């Protein structure tokens, strides 16, 4: 994927830095972990500290000291999930801030302008994310409005260095997802995001929606599956043509003492780890696994020591980014099917969890 700040090898995983920080890590650590691109959220940054503050400090890259590409989510999902008292019209969305109750109005044009103002590399169009489950008529209406808003977003573009991705909606209706994708591919976006998934539906349904969408989108432009991301989801997403992922799981679950490993998940608070001298994952080369035992990590976590959050975040992001590297290599060598089989085999042999 070619961006103004360079090439990002795909498929790629974007660590989540909603507020302009990947919680507990420095940008240098993210680079060492192999992160090529990170994600922020314009809804959150607009509310705090404010786009004018970030712009006055030289843009988001300089503000947070990250030189690599940044994608910002438009905040469509956050407005519909976090903000109380939202009102949606054809013009845009009026909502109250979840921080202080202040009233705001955002429309597709302003959402593009805000992202351009802080100089991100990839901006996302404002979309309407229907709830789940939702009446079919509502899902159709939201999808149609998302398409009209995307057309307005395209016209609102001013900054060439900021790529613009559209969001394809369609709820859990595969025929609608397919139709929407076909309509969107006629528009000249730099990439296409699949939105409104992993909102409480069964895993098979998520994958069925991905399958209905990706083949209809241009093969030469990035396809981004928003907010979906267990390690299994990443493997299955790549198998279905997804190029970009983001998810809070490695960072958020890490802070809750859960490690993703090559053989399944490790829940560190479990008593079985009290005197365990082994690292989280013997196959892992991360800083945490090279230096610390499960016993020590459990001690830190139980004692609520700040280092625990950092060490788990470092391990989980290393695991995710390394998984993406291995998938890229396998795909380049034409052995992705073997890779996928081994991925599940390791989990079976590891009992899928160390408890
Ligand atoms: Zn590790």
C-alpha cells in the first residue's frame, strides 16, 4: 500500500492509538515491534485535545512523535456507540460529547476536513453504523446514507497527501453488502473499509459478510476490516482478501493480563502460573518473553504494577505484528494454505489455552 509517507507491506495490522498514543508504549517501541502504521480516532481527538490544538502543534505526527503513517477512524462507530442523544439527519450527526455533554454537529465534509487538518495519511469517511440487531429497513437506510455521505466526502477532499477510504456498510445482509461494494467500487476512493462488523454477531456471520464484500471491491486497492481482530480473525480475514486490520484486543486484553500466544491464550492471574519459570510463549522473541517468567508477570499483574501493562502490551503487539509478517511471507512463497493449517495445529497441540 503506497502512502505519502512510504510503502506499508500488506496485509498489515495497525496498533490502536485512539487518543494519539498506543497505551503505555513509546513510538520507538512501536517501531521496534515492527509497526508500520498505527490508528487514531478523529472523534476522540476532536473532543480532546481538539483538532486546533493538534494542528497548532504541527499535526498529529509531530504532536505524538510518530513519523510513520497514521490512519484515523472517522468516529462514525464511536458517535453511534458512545455519544448519548445523537440525532442523525441527511445533513449529518448532532450528538453530545461523552466527556462533558457539550453539543456538537459533524457532517461528512467536516469529518474529512478535521482529518486533513491534523495531517493523517489515511482518512475515513463518516458512515452510519446501524445497531445490531437492527430492523432490515434501518440497515438498508443506513447503508444508502453511508454511500451518499461517501460521495460528499470525496467532493470535500482538499489535501492530496491524505488518502481517503470509504466505509462499506450493509449490516448482516450479504446481498446488501455485495450491492454496496459494487456501488462503492465505481467511486474513486484510495481504499475501502468494511464497517459494522464484530458488533456482537456470531463469528461465522462476520466471515460470511467479509466473503460477500471483498471480491466485489477493487483488487488493486487496500481492503480494511475495521475493528475485527482475534489472531484467528486475522488469519481468516487474510484468507478472504483483507489487507488491513485494527483491533483493541492485543492492547486492551494485554492490560487485563491476557497474552495471545502461538498455542492459544494465557490468562496470567490463574494460580497455575504462580511458580511457572517459563516465558508467556517459548516460541516468542519479544522483550517480555526474553526476560521474564510467567511467575514474575503474574506477580506484577496481581500487584497492579505499571510494568505489567507495558510488558503484556509489548508481547501481544509483537505476537500480532509477527503473525502478520509470517502471513505475508507465507503468501509471497505461495504457502498460505500450509501456514493456515499449521496455525490451527499449534493451537490444538497447545490445548488452545494454558489456563
Ligand atoms: Zn513474547
